[in-house]
């Protein structure tokens, strides 16, 4: 487990204002309730469902941003940029007549969020706790 120390001279982003310390312990560990992770994934599914019913790429992007901002270390891990890549693939897939581009992007986004959280759990940065 890593301990994080506050570094005020760093940039304005919260993730950039911490640094790894040589001290052990769980002080830098983020607790993520399992219910919150389920809620994030539900919101991602709902965002894509709403897009299928009323295609509005900007609204889809905003809904996904609202969901993904709740993922611990999501900004640091570049989730937003990766999801934007999926959305570009949706746009290109629709233009090229690809089969099920929205469904594919939905699955990719859900798998990305899950794998990001579970990688952070394995690294000791996040602990999933029962409850909401």
C-alpha cells in the first residue's frame, strides 16, 4: 500500500497534488462502496441506452463524464480520453455502417471502468467495501 503526502506546489488537479511516500500504510487508500461502483456502471449503461433512443453525441459525452468522474483515479488513468476514443469509434462506425457500434462502445466502456477499478484494487490504491 502506498501513503500519499500533500504537495501544495503541484498543479491544480487533486491527483497531481499527491506524491508517493516511502512510508507504508493505507493512508492513501480510497474506499469505494460496491454500490457506488454498481451505480457508475448503471449510469454508463443508461447513458448509451438514452443515446440509442435519442442520438445526441454531446449529451452522451456529458452523461458519461458525470459517471466516470466518480471513479477513483479515473482522471489520472485517462478514462475520459479512452472513452472519447470509443465515442469517435461510434461516430465512425455509424457513418461506415458498422454493426452495433453503440453496443460495442457500451461494452468497451463498462469493461474499461471495471478493469481500471480492479487494477487499482490490485495495486492497493482502492478498496471496495460492501454497502452503498
